[in-house]
């Protein structure tokens, strides 16, 4: 009887898995490259700064910052995804792409956490500015062109109007008094000087200013009548005389809110573009790294699989 030998090869059907050590290492490489590019961008920005031409510099800084931010994300995650595939050490292009995208996801998660921790105050300030201007809307000079400039612009308008209101009330509360002079010929007793007019409580002035900005002059009159000794006619005259200042302050608040909204929208669009492009770059980096992994480990001796009989 003839014997037949059957040669069989055992193939492991294990699914490829991600290696988190390679992913974290690739992310650290991406962070290092991003930090290097950020420092380079700051160095170039300070080198090009010219205090004699602030307007042109502000425009250039805005466009340059957006372009450099996108470039930083793309380059850093491209290299990070590539290194993640190299650290993985497998020539599986699909696994390399997965490693690159995971590096991108880890970078987005870390950046989102930092933004959530560090931008709470900025977001709160922007919301306060929008709410102040929104009262005028029944609900909302090219300088450095930032959200903080717009917020300061609106705050200055409110402070100026509050100062004008306090001045009007103090002037109306000062009674006309004769000069305290002595008649040397008649020897008449001099009239005592009138006491200085009391100052308006800053909290009352702030509340009245907010009411005026919200187009509620009746509320402002009621606040002033309840917290001062002025007659109603003087209060009405003071509030009426502030109409031009109120309109100017409302216009400045509206312009500040519009500017803040414009810069916030631009920042969000730049951020969205950088995130999308960096995702593609990370996937491309992972694919390139897996495709050229043997060039990195060209001196490594890979164990050859021996068929089992």
C-alpha cells in the first residue's frame, strides 16, 4: 500500500491589532514637531514686527497665523503618523493608516482638553460682550484685530456712558450758591459755601447705564429717583440729555459684538480646515510609514516562517 505524505501549512488567522505604545510614541513625536514649528512661527512673527506700521502688521499677522497653524497641524501629524507606523514595525499599509488616524484622534482629544481648560475665561468674556450688545438688539479702526480688542471696545463704551451719567447727576444735584466773599465795607457775614454734591453710587450708576443701553429709560429714571434726592424734572432732563451718548455707546457695542463674531467665525473656519487637513495628513503618514518600514529596519533580520509538516 502506497503512503502519501500530505504537506500542510498552518496559517495564523490572528487579526492585526493596534499597538498603543507605537501610537503614543508617534503622538509624542507629533507634539515635538508642533512645538518646534510654533516656536519658529513666533520667532518669524517677532522678527517681522514693525511698530511703525501696526495696521499692515496686524493684517499680515492674522493671515500668517492662520496659514502657519494649518501648516503646523499638517506637518506634525504627517510625521507623527509616519513614526507611529515605523514604531509598529509592520508593513501592513491598512494598519499603518489606522495607526496614523489614531495618532490624529489622540492629538485632537488632548488639544480639546487643553482648550476646554484654558479658554473658559475667554468664552465667558465673549458671551458677556454679546449679551451686553444683545440688549440693544432686544436679545446683541483696524487694530490688532482680536476678540480681546472687541471686548475692550465695548467695555470702554459702557464705562464712558456711566461716567457721563454720574457727571450729569452730580451737576444737577449741585445747587447754585452765592460766592463766599466778605464785603469789607459793610462787614457782612460771608455766606458759607455749599457742600459738594454727593456722588452717585457706582452700582446704581452701572444699573442705570445698563438700562439705558437696553433702551429702558423708564427703568433708569426709576433707579435714579429711588437712589437720589433729585426732583423728577431734573432726572428726566439728565436722562434726556444723554440720548446722543446712549446712541453712540449702543453703536460701539454693536460694532464690538460684530467684530468679535467675525474673528470667532474666522478662527473656527481655520480650525476646521486644519483639523480636516491634519486628518488626511495623519492617514497619509501612516500609509507612507508602513510602505517604507523596511527602509527603516533594513538591518533587521526577520525570522522566516517554516512550514509545518
